[in-house]
């Protein structure tokens, strides 16, 4: 039986450091269940910069690139926090380009699946691209 891992933090960077430290300190190939309670989304730039440096050395995408694939915050702000316009612009303009630019997106993105969940109209738009 797995004992739940509980991590409570008010800083996103420090929370993920605690998750990584748990992985280092414990053998195995999964952490289940893991509960992460985050009371704020502040980041520690020193931690973020070091991680980005390590990711670049291993030819992996930066934190900002990966986070934009989960939720395109910059596009949301560009659309003045209008989520319907965000969804439309993402599905019609951004997603087709993402699929062409990077083959890892050929089967779709997490954000695409998130906004298409339970909406047959969005699914049909997605399948036509």
C-alpha cells in the first residue's frame, strides 16, 4: 500500500523542487498518490533559471514553452482574457501551425483535448486540421 505524499507550498518553483527531491530520495518508477497543494503561483527565478539551463543542456524545451502547451497564457492575455476567442484562435490558427512545426504535436496537444472535451463542434474543427 502506498502512503500518500503531501507537498504544501506557496511557491511553484519550491513545490516542484520538493517533488523532485522526493523522487531522488525514493526508489521506484512512480509516486502515487501525490497531493500537491499550492497556495500561490509565485516562482523563484533562481530555481527556474537553473532548471532551464539544465533543460537546454539536454536539448529539452524550456519551462515557459512547456507551460504554454498546457495552457497558452500569453494567447489568453492577448485576447484580453476572452476564453471563447482564445479557443477559436487556438483551434483555427495556432494548433495547425503547432502540428506543422513540431511532429510531437501531430496527434494533438493537451490544451486542444482540454478545450474540446465534451464539445462535438470543437472536435470536428480539430479533426479537420
